[in-house]
């Protein structure tokens, strides 16, 4: 059967803190559903100029992130932006602990990057 998607958010990278807060306040019913399905899917929008920080040369950074967390992370193709924006979709999927670890790694890789002039 299809894994249950508990949460799907479309957010700008500057509000990761709100996302972390939301994950930490899951209800008992949410936790119960996660225990049954074991899968979380999160979609995050990031500005195109930050994609390179996640991908790395030849996809090296993505491979490291996947190995460290055991989760799935995918980015939309170059110039395949979320409609009406210049932002790319980052798909994060996996067990709750893997998805949360992926979110933290994504945040750590992009939080200090400045927009190009």
C-alpha cells in the first residue's frame, strides 16, 4: 500500500524554525499514525541559488546527506521551479527520525548562504 504522507509543507527556507517547532508538537494521534506507517514526506521550497549547496559537485553532497540520514532527498531539476516562483522543490522522505535529520542537514547547509547580488 501507499505510505501515508503525514505532513507536506511548501515553505521558504527562512522559516525552518517554524517547521521544527511544528514537528515537535505533533499530537498523540499523529505519533500513532507515524508508528503505523513509518513514513514522513516533507516538501520544502528553496531559492535556486541555494540548490548547489545541497547538490554539491556531481551530486556529492546529496550522496553524503543520504548516507548520513538513511532518508530520501530529491531536488526538482534545474529551472524546474515551483509555479510562480524561482524556487526549487526539495522532497524529503523517510522514517520520522531520518526525515527530521534530513531537514536539519538541509537547514545547516543553506542557512548561512547569502543571496547573490
